């Protein structure tokens, strides 16, 4: 597991000094905050935090969120997490079990969010096509059928979708290659 | 089939009869140039000054020629049809002959320019694919994310373009099925139109 920053490690260790009710609340808030970054966190809303120094609270929160993110990023086993929390950060067994139960509920969602933090080529999510007869133009004497293919891309407006035209031969070529590709993907999955 | 010109157009072109050989040649060349590049109004006033006529007359004559050449090229008029189109203009044989020579020599380039004006969509040239499995990234380790990269080669008005897109296995299978359906429709539409023709 990647090391937490010094500040985060101190914060995670300080969690062990908080009352049970505050730990429960801060853990829940940390998971919620990771899944919804647009949420504005206001410590004053929580009565259970009232007797905690603001700077300590912020450090605990930093430590907890950093730890959750590292655990999810590296897909750590429960045994390893238990070992870190109990041995390195002096958490009690009960709190560790409660944290692991919470993690079990949120881990896949957090990993799904983390998988979005990457670069990628425009992603094809749908496609449509239409057949046109090019009935008249300066360069064509006879009507010719062609297929207009539109690929719908994720997070793209209508005008940014990708369109091109194909005659029979080129469409045949594309379909053959896509079938070949699909077969490879399916065969790999069944291996 | 000759094309018919309206009265105003005929009137505009009648000015050509007043021009000597070299001025007529200049007017024709300017009009052909304007079809491709668009109109440059400064040319009208310079030519009008030289000929001692109103710039509007020059403008009408040049634009009349542009329209004549563009329309005849659009309908792919042959030599005989082109000359028939000129009959109502009452031009001298020499002027008609000169216009015909110019039309014949510039037909291909005007036709090409008109073709470029057709709104076009890029045409598919070829496709390359690659199947990757992403196993880790800076933000997420221990993952198995199948990624299919599709590189499209397209041709847009003679210019080669490339675009790389990606998809996932389920979208790939759906895309393949949809395009296969399109191919069947295209093939059956071909056989129908063959019968119709």
C-alpha cells in the first residue's frame, strides 16, 4: 500500500482518540464525501463533533478519506486493513470491524469512481445508421445507395458525434473487421 | 438539351458584344476565377475604369458569365447544347466560338469546383482494431478493464483523416450487430434498385 502523507497518518491515528459516536459519524461522512465531492462539508452540523478541536477534526477527516481512497485504489484485503488499523493506527477491534463493514458497502462504488479518473479515447456507447440514395449530384450519373453511420460518443453533444458514409464494399469491410474483433474479445472471455 | 436564360441575364451578357477579343478573354477568365474563389468587387471598378463604363455593367457581365459557365457545367452541356444556349444572346460567331473554346477548356475545373460545393460527409476508408485489457492506472490498481480501440481511416474531400475511438465488449457486440443489419439492408436495397433501373 502506498504510504499516507505524514499529516494523513497522524489524522488516522488521532481517530482512535475520538468517542465512538464521533468515529461512527466521521467515518460515514468520509465515505459520503468521497462519493459526492460536490457536497459541501460543514462540521458545525454535527453535534457529536462539538467538543473536538477543529484542526484535529480536519486532520482526522483527511486521514480517514486518504486511507479509504488508498484501500480502494489498491484493493487491499480485509486482513491487511485490519492489520494497518489495529497495529499501526491503534484502532480498537470493534471500530475496525465497523469500518470494514462500511467499506464492504461502498468499495465497489468508490472503485467505479476511481476508474473514471483516467484519460481515454472517445467512447462509443451507441450507433445508428440510415441508407441514402444519392439521387443527383454533379459527379454521379446513376443513383447510388450509401449508408451513413453515426457513432454516439459518451459525454459528447449531438454535433460532436462521429459520422461517416460507406458504400457496400466499405461497410462490408468494416463489418468483417468488427466481427473479427468481437470474436477475439468473446474467445478471450471464454478462455 | 440547351438551357434557357432569362431576359435580364441575356441583357447582362449582351454587353460582351461590345468587348474586343482581349477584354472578352479577361472577362471570361475573371468569371471562372470568381466561381472558385468568390467575387472580388475591386476588379469591377478597375475594369470599368479601363473600359470607361459603369462598374455595375462590368459586374453584371462578369456575374452573367459566371452563371452561364456554372449552369452549363452543372448540366454537363455538350458543345452543341452550349452553342444552342448562346443563340438567344445574339452574339457574333467569333464571340460564341471564343466562349465555347473557353467552356471546353475550363469545364473540368468548374465541374470540380462545383463538386466541392456538395455538402459531404467523410467516407470510410479502412478500420484497424486492437483489444487491450487495462490492469492498473494511477488512480486504480488491480482492475481488469477490457478496452477495444478502433482506428477509423476516413477520406474527406480527398484529405485522409484518422480518428481513434474506444468501446467496451458489450457495445462492440451491439455495434457489430447493428452494422451487419445495415449491410443486409444496403445489399437488399442494391438488388431492389437494380431491378428498378
